[in-house]
C-alpha cells in the first residue's frame, strides 16, 4: 500500500503535491536510500524530502 501511494505521489504534478503539505518523517524517507531494491522510489523520496522544510535533517 505504501509503495502504491509513493508511486501516485511521484506521478502527481509537483504543485499539487506541494499544496498537500505531506509530512513524512525524514528518517523513514532516508531509509529508502539504503535499500538498493528500492531505487525506483528514490525520485519520490527526494521529492518528499524537499518538501520537509521544517526538518533540518531533510534539508
């Protein structure tokens, strides 16, 4: 279910995703980069990290 949601967020226009103010814990997103089997989700993880403006770890 989580992967499906990430794929849909990746497909959505950036302005729409930004307006949703999605807040995902940075540590959860950063875990994606440690698993080579999840490279297909790297772009959406980067997108979501970029939207975590209140989190110094994400920046």
